[in-house]
């Protein structure tokens, strides 16, 4: 909600007037707003107006008046005596109304995606929002966000959890790749079934290594006929649980690798890797989109919104 400049409270003197007009009006407004916010925080933490008044050395009536003034400023009820969740949400909204975005955002992202694309996007973000800080945890483990205190997760998935707020950053696809040297030596497969005779570089996951492919799977073809599907057991000398490592193995000529587009992009552009079987689409292995996922709440914090908008601007064109 857009903030409105609050009218001076009869119970709280205008700070600028109190010092003879020397303080800028913006500073007076911020000081007034922070005094109201201080009262609200005390009520939230201590659970009552009486305890908040005792902690701040004010009367209960003064605490109540400051919270009421803040509610008028935001045009929203902040305190329902039995609804702590609303109060916690309103604390965040009140902090945002106090000025420039500030605070710490805890973000988790997969290792390869975070190294290659999330971390490089952050310097421009800090230039624009210098009072925001980010703690970036790179892990391929799917952490429970709320339980581990994360504000945002960057996920490569086809099905973001319905219990969270998901912002789609861009589409993504899996690409079958190999180096020109490997293809010159081993030949270029013309059909997915031929991959069973090639050295492949599967992602390290439990169970046998197998890749799935579809052909004729675009929207028009799906209306006309079911896409052709095939499952191919694959094998090779090397498996790894990181797409950057598999990309580098493919660059070294060790075999055919199935990679997410964001890991293969640069090597494909400069010709160090070649796309194999471009008429077929690998399915069911990597996600078909990159999402920013936030634990569900009725209010998305300002810092989270700003970071999501920034990442959309950087990644929106896809890979």
C-alpha cells in the first residue's frame, strides 16, 4: 500500500517545529514514524499495551495513541489483540513505510544456477538498493524455507509448491550436448536409442541412469497427435551431481551430457559444445522454468519484491 504523509498527532509534537524548524521535514516525519514503529514493535514482542508502556517508560494511553496514529498513516488496522500473525505482517509493512528498503534477505539457490546467474546479478542490485543485504546459500538440497529462515528460494522446477508464493523468472529447458571432438570421434547420434551405444555423462541420482525424450511435443502437434516418447538407458565412465562439472566433462570430450540451458548456454554460443538431437526434447529430468519462491504470507516483504523484480529483469529473456 502506498504510504501517505501522516498528519501531526496532537499527542506527539512535530519534531521540526519543536527544534525551531532546523530539522528537515523528511527527518521529522521519519522520527515521528519511528517512534510509532517503536511502540508497535514493543506491543508485538511483549504481547500487551501495558507491558509495552512499562518497557518504554510511557503511559498505556501514549502507546495506544502512537499505534493508532500509525494505523491512520497506513490506512490499515495493525493490531488485533488476538491475532499475532497480522501484527507481525504489519510490522513489516510499517518498516517499509519508514523509508528506503533495508535489512537482510536470506536466499537459497542451487549451486550451478546460483554461481552462474544469481550471484553475478547482485552487484547491480546493491547499486540500486545499498541498504539491503543478502545472505546467499548455495545448495542443491531442497530446504524448508520457513523452518530454516529463508526469505526466498531460486528453484529450477516444473511444479513450484502450492503452499508457497511462486514468481516465474524465465522458461528453461534441458539440452543434449557434446563437444565437436567427441562427435568427430564417436559419431553423431541420429535417434535417442543410439545413445545407449555412446559414452554418456548422467547426472548423479539414485537408481539406474536413464533419459526420456519426446518428439512432436509442441502445442500444435499435441492437438494433432500424441508426441513420440522414448526411454533410453545410458551409461558412461563418469557421473556427477553438478551441471557445471558435467558441462566441463563434455567440453573435455568425455561424452554426451544432458544439461540445463543456463549451464550450456555460453559453450553452445561459442561452439565449444554442439546440441545433439535438436528435434527431440529431453523431459522429466530438469525443470521447465526457473522460479523465485517465497514462503506464503498475506504480504510479500518489500525487499523480496525488489529482488524478484531485479532477477526477472536479468533472467526474463531465458537462456
